[in-house]
């Protein structure tokens, strides 16, 4: 059976952060995660939403 979600290690790689930094974000509730077969996984859509929320914004206007 395949786990539906992204492992913390893979999510950290995709975000370009350390696993410990990602684990802190999960513990704070910034990224929803769940336990599946003894592993913490992040739903793919939730990881993308987190990426979009973390994207820097700018007040620069043309």
C-alpha cells in the first residue's frame, strides 16, 4: 500500500530547508501533517499551499 503524502525528508528537500526546520513548522501547525504507518507525511496540496504562503511579497510597483 502506498502512503498518500510526502515524507518530511522529501518535503524539506523540495522547500530547500532542513528537516528540523520543517519539523518545527509542522509542530507549530504551519503545515498540516499526519501519521501514516509510523511516518509523518504531508499532503502534497498542503505543501504547495505552504510554499505559496511563504513566498516573499514586494511593494514594488511599476
